[in-house]
C-alpha cells in the first residue's frame, strides 16, 4: 500500500509540473495575457 501511495504522489507531482510547463509555454506565446493566466491558476 505504501508503494502505491508513493507512486500516486510522484505521478501527481509529474502531472502538476507538466501542466505548469504547458501553461508557461502557452503564456510565453501570448505575453499580453500571461499575467492573467498566472492569476487564474
């Protein structure tokens, strides 16, 4: 059970970092709304 919990935590962290990177790339392409994007998330 402990191993599964650790796996969930790692995959959750990876997913968060992946989404954060995607949002950052998307915001960089549209610099004028990057501030709004960061306030929203």
